């Protein structure tokens, strides 16, 4: 193994064109970490935010983009006992996934589900960690509850629909075309609402209101979400594609005893992420093993075409996950 690797770096804050292939030093795993030879890397919205200069990586993280990958364990840091060299894994990363090699805490890696290839497995960590921690751990979704997820055809949305359906919730979703709505319905959504044609507030009110909403839109959706929540409803925010600010009526929150919360994944502690991984291994990986839940794939790009992958993501025309082949 040489001392350098091919990697995508952000040459300056800006559009997709600032993503350039370069030679970078191969990282060395610190105590508790593993070194992964990357096969595929997932492409996510936070990568684009980092590229644009609005989402700085944590101080100890790689400055290279990429928050999830699949590959083979090729080196172990001091104290790692749960993996051996040669294991095939997918992993949540603090950064650096757009590269031939990446390090991550050993507790943030998971085995490849039965029968699943590297390409599909690279789609799992970021979305499944996010959905499980926000919908089930933070949002407390229960069987029989009415669950509304916005952006149903995104990587987060397609994952949330499947998991909520698998655990017995009634799933509603919004998407921006009839094609996307059809995909959502196929994945288990009871009702897929084309937000260009229908008002999701009226639809959810007619169903008795949403018990839980997973929102990545923000902006004008925030007040509308509050209107369509049921009594004791919960709203969990994970992103703000339309902005983080809104004027809302807190009297509605009080009258219906609502809970408004949210989280971001990357800044959480290594221990918090390890706990999410433990729950995924116990409760979700068996569903993946059985084929009851599976990642939805959009398109695969070569590593050197990361700029094309970002351009594709930012059109919002994609359905499911975009990945880079390393």
C-alpha cells in the first residue's frame, strides 16, 4: 500500500465544480478506529452544505467530504476487538468518505446485511442512523400511529417510509411528482401527497392529524406542520431546505400539547452514534437481512465525477440514494 490515495477535496467554497480529484495521505487509524478501503461512498445533502461553506466538519474530522461508505477493513487502531482485517463493513463517518481510504470509530461500523453488495450497503449508514435516531429514538413512533414524512422520495424519505411501515405505523408522505409519489406508495406509504396538487395539511386533518412528522423542509412548512399535528403530536426537524426561520403560533403548541424537537447527526458524540449503531444492529439489520427493507438507488458516479453527483442531487430529480464508486 502506498502512502497516498485518490480523494475528492473541496478546493474552495462553491458549487459542484469545486470538487476536484487529488492525492491525499492515507489516514492512520487512531485508538478505537478502523481503516476502511472504500468501495462505494454515499452522497448526502450535508456534503453539499460542506462544499458550499455552510457546514464545517468537526475539529477532529477529515476536511474531505463524505459521511458514509462501504468497504473492507484493512487496519485496526489500538484496542479494536470487534473487527478483524478483511471484514466487509458499511460505516458512518465523521468525514473523508470521498476517498480510497477512510478512518472511523469501530463502533460506528456495521456488517453488510445478508446478500447485500457493497454498492447498496454504502447507502445505509447516514440515512438509517438519521431515521432511526430521529423517528424512533427521538420521535418515539409507535405501531398504529399516523406518520408524515416530507421529501418521501429522498434517501431519508425512502428509508423512513420503509422502516415506519415495517414497525406498523400508518405512513403518509409528500413528494413533488406523480412518479415520486408512486415510488413512495410502492415502498409502503398509505398515502403519497403530490404537494403541487394537494395540501398536506388538509389531507392529514381529514385523517385525524399526524402523530409524528419528520421534516427536512422547514420554512413555510413549520407552521403548516403544527396545524396538521394531532393532539400530543411530535415534530422532528432534521434539515431546513427552505430555511430555519418561521413565524408560528405557540398557542397551538400549548393547546394540543405538541412536542417540537430536532437534531443533527454529525456533531453528536461518538458514544451517542455507537448507541444508535447498537440499536440498528439489533432492530433494523434483521429486516435488511430478510429483504423487508432495502435502500432505494438512484445513480452511481465514478469518484472523479463527484461534481456530477452533486449536480444531480441539487436538481432534486433523484429518487433514493446517489453513490460514488471508488
